[in-house]
C-alpha cells in the first residue's frame, strides 16, 4: 500500500539537481515518486528521462506541456517553437525509446492516499497542461479551473509555475512542490512529500558553481554554457515570476 509519495516537478533536463533530490533521505524513504511533468526542455533531456526510467516501478511520470511540445517537434509538428533553439535541439536528441516513453505518459493520475483520500496529480491543471494558476489566483479562477474535477478528489497536486505553495480552495487542498531544475524565487531544488495527511516541503541546497560546471560538462547543447550561467546564477524571483504569469492567470 502506498502511504507516502515524494512529489517532484519541472526537472527541465537538469540532471545534477534531480540526482541531488533523489538522494534526499525523505525522498528515498517515500513509497512512490511522482514526477508531475516537464522532465525535458533543458540541457540534459535524455539523461533525465533515463534516470527517471531507472527508478522502475517506484516512479510514476506525468507528461507536462514541455514534454508534449518536444514530442510533437520530434514528430515534425509545428508547435510554434521553431525559434527556440533549446526546444529544437532537445527534440532532436530524443531517441525512439524516449519518444515512445513520452507518448505513453499519462497527463494526470489519481491515487488514494491515507490521510488525503483521492489525490489528483497533473502538470498544470486537470484540464490543461499549460494553464496557469497561482497561490494568489482569485477563487473564481480556481473554481473555473477545478470545475470538472470530481467532488471526491480532495487534493490536487500540480507543478508548471516553478514556485512551491500550499493553499485551500473551497475545502480542496492544492499543492505545488515547486521546481527541481528551474526554481523561481529561491535557490535550491524544491520538492514535497505527502504522507498520512501531512504535506512537507523540501528544498535541496545546490552549489551554483558546481551546478553550472556539471551541467555544462554533461550537455551537448552548443549554447549550454551561456544558458547555464544566466539560468542558475540569475534565476527569476517570485515577485518577477508572479508578475510575468499574471496575464495568463486572467488578470
């Protein structure tokens, strides 16, 4: 019986951050690891997928919008990202096994967890893998987003916006573990554990210089050095990220 679930999200092809989180005692002790999407779109997309697959039955992978987009690019579909070099490069790295893996990934799943009851895991929202809801989204917006979620599902776990939060929405619990690979608002890789009705947030401290070096050394993307320096040394703050997401939240 699954009693505890470690929730990771938005690894975005940053293998050193994923490895650091997987080594956390609380993550290692969890019965199950659920990764709520956007494993790819990053400098090490294949390496991250391979590491997650190596977890075997202990891990359940949900597909996020970035995973869907790279899958479609690799299949020759136009998703409007032809001018994004990281998307184009990442899609070209995916092997047939990776594509089959992404194709087969569920967009969401529901688990019955002690102390929580039915929990819905998804990437962004249950109805749209790219929809934005935030910790301070108005209640009307939340009602709209969750309107089709069955009443018996008392908890929703999502990712997508790269900032951890916990809030109630009309008696439903909403949990966002934050991002492993590209966190906004604070340094370090974010994650959470759901166990016996309790939500525990974790943050894994990462040495930025070592992270940059390891990602640069471990990626074949030609522009990885400049990308890693900008991304890891000057990450977006939470105020900046909330302001950027606001129009997509209907404000």
